[in-house]
C-alpha cells in the first residue's frame, strides 16, 4: 500500500515539474512576443504559485509515507 502511495506521489511531483516548465515557457514566449501582457505573464505566474503550494503538501505526505515505511521495515 505505501509503495503505491509513494509511486503516486512521485508521479504527481513529476507532473508538477513538467507543468511548471511548460508555464515558464509560456511566460517567456509571451514576454518575447507581446511584452508584459496579463495572459502570458500574470496568469501562468499565479498558476505556478498554486502548483508550488500544492507541491509542498505533497512533499509533506511523501515524508510521512517514508517515515511509516522506515518504521515498518525497522530502520
């Protein structure tokens, strides 16, 4: 059960990293093409902030799962 949870958490972290990079690319594209526009800079920046916040909670859950696995395995 814990391995499955840990795999799901790692998959979530990978998806977060990819989406962060995609949104950063959108921001850079928007800056190069259109300057400082709301659609290309502010909205991706807000979405990245939300993703980073959820990433912190996912990391906390991963630490709990790892602690449980270490306790169960005896070390």
